[in-house]
C-alpha cells in the first residue's frame, strides 16, 4: 500500500473487516446459513414479482422456526407452570390454602418427585439406597400408595421435558445387581432411562415388602397419580404428595365436591410448604373455571406443549374467571373434539 494512490489500492473481500452485525445469520440447516439482509431482499423481490403482497410476506417471522413457540430448533418454549398455581392461590381463601398439614388416613405419592427427595452416598449399594427410600416413605407417610412414571415404553409426549431436565448429562447403563455400589453423581445416573427404570423396579419391590401399594405407569404417571388419590378419597381422608402444578390442575378437574372424604394436595416445593383443600378450592373457583383448567394449562404451556410468548398463565386464568367468551368457546371445542 505504501507509495500507492488511495484510489488505486484494491482489497480482496477476505481482507475486509467484519463487524458483529455482518456475522449474524439465520440457521436453516446443519451447515447452511442465510444472511438476514439477503433474506429480506428476497422477500421484497417476491412481494413485487409474485402474487403475494408485501403485507403477506412481512407477516412471517425472519426465522427458520417460530420463536413465539420455540426457544431453539428442537426445543419448545418453557412454560412458567408455577405461575398458574400462584394465580389460583391468590383467588383462594384461608379455608382452601392451609398453613398446617392436616391429619389424613392415606397418602398418595408422586414417585418421580420422591426419587429426588433423598441424597445418595457414594459407595452405598443400590439395594441399600432402595431400602432408604422404602424406610423414608413408611416413616413419613405410612403404608402409602406410590405411583411411578414408566421409562421403557419408547418415545412419548414428555420426551422434550425429559431432554431439558437431563441438561446434557450422560451415563452408561449400570447393571444393578445385589452388591453393585453407587459411584458418581445421582443426576448423571438418573439421566439414563434404563438406569432409572431399573432403580424404580428395585425401590418398588422394597416398598411392597414394607406393605406399600406401588403402581407402575407405562409412561407419564400424572393422571394415574390423581385418579389413585381421588379414588382413595371416597373411603379415606387422603393427601396427594407432589410438587407439580400439573397434579393440582388434574385434581381440580377430576375431584368431586359432592361426596367422599377430604382430599388435600400437599406441595413442599418452596418454603413454607403449602396444603390445598381441593374440594373447598374447587367450590371457590367454580365448576366452570375448573372444567376449563386443562385447556388453559395446555394452551399456555405444560410438559407436552409449548408456552406462547407473551401469553402468561395468570392472564389466561383471569380471562377464564371473567368469563371471556372467546376463551370459553375454545375450551369447549378442546373438550368436545
């Protein structure tokens, strides 16, 4: 460049300085990207030469997937499920949301939640770990009913949430024999579905030996957990022990307010723990609201559906409480199709 005229100097494209803005691209395949500026220019050309108007062209998002529904190419937008539980709690009274844990005659436990309740000591055998779960359950909940998810039935609708929970953890398959000792991290071990199912089988047998009733679901167990609790409440005061908002929504949908004994949902997620009197809560919210909860929960995002950007569960609940005609008509269509 020295000694040359400014206007005579030529640069190669590879020598051009690149800004961060120029490196932004839209991923459309594993090894192929499109410059958004180029894509925008193509939109303009299409709008002027084809049968599409500019309004129709610009109505589509500049993305290979709808960002209002997806966080990444194969990852649904994560919903804030706890927001719905908190919103329903705001609409309840002290009679429906209790501070003290009432005495009950029978407990139904979410087995998936139970698996994460105890710490594992490295060097302990898996048989000893299974005994710890059985002892913990009988000590705190008596001869309870425990319902476990199934993980060997092949692909199911909750694979996305299982993928999210694994957080890229991996683990080899472990042969759980009588004297096999636990080594490593609990979360890594449970990230392998075969390991998880083998441990559940072992824990289930130990619990049965202690007099507990164990139900093994083929897939997701939420509905079976709730149905077991509702069925038991027809004869005994029953408490469902779990953390998931899905369980509260299902209880409010399936439980009856007319007959049977008290039915509670005990959630110890967060501090302090919260106890919901399901029948009182259902009367406060009303049958119309409770019958719309499944649609509301699915539409605003749950473990099997994507959250919709900008539409929160609290807002949706307020629409249901106010009797929004559009929302209610969608809910009726949801139940009758």
